């Protein structure tokens, strides 16, 4: 699935901006280096992203799909 990193989401923030902002945290969680247990499925990831992305607290499908693909979550 092709993800449009330049797609505008909220007040100048793009899909790529949200991914860049969350990537280090998701990496830390998925590598076992955080207090948070690694995500077991895509729904856990989606809920976490929604709560932790800056400014915009709604599900962003492209952001969730990017991380789900990267970490093989279904």
C-alpha cells in the first residue's frame, strides 16, 4: 500500500510530519525499550497513535498503516 507522506492532515501537518514525530517512540516501544509493552496488534497501535500524536487526536489511517506495515501488525 502506497502512503502519501505529503497529504495534509491538520494546520500544516502532513502524514509524514506525524510519522516523523511518533517514529522514535514507536521504535522504542516495539524494540522493548519502553515501559509500554510492544503493540500486539494494529488496534493497540491505532489507539496509542491517536492518544500520542500532537494536536490532532483522531485516527489517521495513513499513519497507522505506515507503522502497522513496518512492524507487521495486523
